[in-house]
């Protein structure tokens, strides 16, 4: 029996509406305990494998509706082969597997693989089956927290986490989760459940799933859709991991939560509701993907190494503890005065050209994955980490983006003859594949030590991360002003001769564009200045030194 995605989602929405009309809470709005330990998620008892997030949500909803506590679900014939018997008169629940078809997209002309329908498979809960052995309940004292897995997901995603205050929330502008301190929670499970919810929000960042409801969060409809998405995503992740679920969203008070449910029922169209539920499933799938990547990269540490008291360990510390090599990222720049430097999990190497096969073009052409002619697999970025298409070829961003995606699988030479140019050649024929010009030099963010005004510091402190050292706090930076990239990003040559990028939280992604400040800064290039942090921007002042005698100048 095949069905469409909308039919599948509509059946789920009907269950949700029926529960809400009765005044009942939805599965992800009720406290939940993993009483079966790591086997508490809906799973097949023969393979012990949990079902996909989509099917997990369907089975959890069916379990709520029918009152099943057992997480095991199995097909009729599978049960029969094991000598178990589905009781007469019991009704099946259904899971769905996609029917995959490869088609040519009419707009792009490219071959695409997509799910054209979903095939239903009948399954029965263990509570409907005679002869199946009971599932052992795991005492609460033996249920271990899953902080290590959540920390690994956070590091793999590249999301920043800060602690302080009494609220939990995600800020997409800075790709940052704000959490109360660990001491503010009743136990580690409560802290973990809240982090899972905020990580679910973070999947909607433009660099990940680029979710519209996250962008429209300030509106009533956007908030209702996004909170439903985040609740479903975090519920499925928590269920998969065995993290006790706390119920209502930690982003909202009970009054706000009730208001969002009213908006969910009255203001959103059926299509918008389908999208919100589908996005919750996508969020959970995305989080599972990051967990698998983190495991592959060795980032899931033993629980005895997990972070205590709500403090994050940097990825570089985790890598160092595991003695893992840093991944190499080549940063394209014509500057020969810059040297390789280490980030959290990357080694950034400045180069003015590179050659190899392009294996993958990442989201919005912000990064290329390449196998160099030496056989090394590396990432390639432009200095500010934004899209390669900021070096404009045709002048049409979408056309330039298509050109970059068309480079996948090609052997190329990439060169940057100057700070505003990017040229890509076909290695076999020498043909020019891309010739882009930028309207300004790209900010060398990845290849220079930086000091920034960190969001939430009230503009009082710079934070800097020297290579091989701990984070330092600076009240000011003094040196010769070498370059300006916008009113929030300046390059300073320090007394030791090393450059440092000084910027505020609004830069380099969102230039101020104030010509008054830009003209004033231009007049300071080559002069010694002191830069102090402000909450939004930088306070730059020329250093005037009093001459000790008439025959000695002011220069130091």
C-alpha cells in the first residue's frame, strides 16, 4: 500500500488535533522517562535497531493513542518466525519507507533522486503479542546521562554555547545557544534535555537546514511553527538517546506555551502545519547525522570525560586529548605575510593557488572539498568563509552558484592573483571555468589571529584565541592600523610584527557601511592606534606620544 507524504502527515496531524481537542498533551509535551535505558526508543526487537525519526514519531503517537508503554514494534511474519503470536483482533500500526525514483528536474535539467511515494508496512507493539519475552526495566540509578553525545553534536555542528542568566535560547545571528549554568538545573538530565531543544532550533540555521520558521520567529505564526518543529526534533533525539524529556519547551513560560498552541490550531494553514511537523522530523534526522559524524571523528568521549557543571570543552582540547590530527583547510589569499594557524579542529593554511579534483561544493558554495594532486583531502575557503560567488563572474549570483556546483568532479587549478580576483582553470584543457571579481578585499578572518567583542560581553572585553594557548581577555589592542575591511573589522600590526584582526560581533558578515567612520579610519592607516571594544562597533583612537626632546620625533 503506497501513500503520499501529505497523507502520512495528515494522519499524524489528525491524531494531534484529536488529542488537543480532548485537552490531552502531545507526546513531546509530556515528561518522559527512558525506563528501558538505551532501548527506550521505538525499535525492532530482532535487530535492536531504532526506527527512523519519521517512523519513530508515528509509532510514539500510536503508542500514546493506544496506551502502549513497550517500545518494541515488529511485523506479523517476523513475530511468527520467533514463535510469538499477535493476538486475534489486534489492529496494526504503520511505518513507511520511501519509494525512490530518479527523475530529470524540469527547471535545472539535472538528474535528481527523490521520494515519490511511501510504502506502508504493518507492525504490532509488543503489548499486542503473546510469547514475547518482557523487556527489562533499567533502574533510574543505572541510567547514565548522555551529555557526551550532546556535547559531540554541538562541536560537530560548530554551534557556540555560552552559560549565564536564567533563560535558555538560541540566537541564529551568532549561531549561539545561551544556557543557564548547570547548577540552575535539578539534575544533568534536565540540562541535557534543554540543550537538545536548543540544538533542534540550531538545525534551522542558514548554514544547515535554512528553515523559514526560524527566520520568521518574531511573528506569531513563525514562532508557533518553529516551536512545534523544535519540540518534535528534540523529543525524537532525546528518545533516541534515552535522555529524559521534560515536557514543554524551555524557551517559553506556560502562558506562552498555551498561546503558541492556540496559534498552532487557529492561525496556521494545514500546509504550514504539515511543514512544521516535517521540519521536526528533518531536524531530528539532521541531529542524528551530526552524531554519526561526531562518532566517526572520535568526538564522543566516555561519560567520565563528559563536561561537568555545564562547561564546554573546546574542540581543540578534545582533539588534543584524543591525539587526533587537525583537518586542513586551504584559505585562498595572495598575501605571503600570513602563516598557517590552528583553529579549534582545523589547520588553516594560506595559499595563493591550489590544484586537484573538486569532490564536493558545500552549502551556497561557502566551501569546496578537494583531493589535491598530492592525494590529500582538504577543504578550500575564501578568507572570510562566505560564498565563493562573492567573487562575481556573470554578475548573477544564482548563475555563478550553478557554475560552482557544476565544478564537482572536475580537475582544476584555482588561483587568486590579487585580493579581489579568483580564477579557476580546467587542468586538462587550460580552459577558464570561472573568473570572479570581488567588490572589496575579503576579510582574512580564518588566517589571522583575531580579537573580537564577544556577544553578551556588554562591549567591555576582547576575546582572543592565540595558537596553542588558552582564550585570553584584552581590554584594548594597540598597534599600527594596516587595513580596514568595514567599520567593525580592522587589521592591526602588533609590536611583535604579527597582524591581528580586531572586530565586533556585527562583523565581518554585516558591515556598518558608515562613510563617516570609514573616512576617519582611512585617515588613520599607517598610524599607531588603540582599539577598544564597544557593544556594537569599535572605539578607535590615534596614539599621540609626547616627544621627550626637540630632536626626537613622535614616532616610536
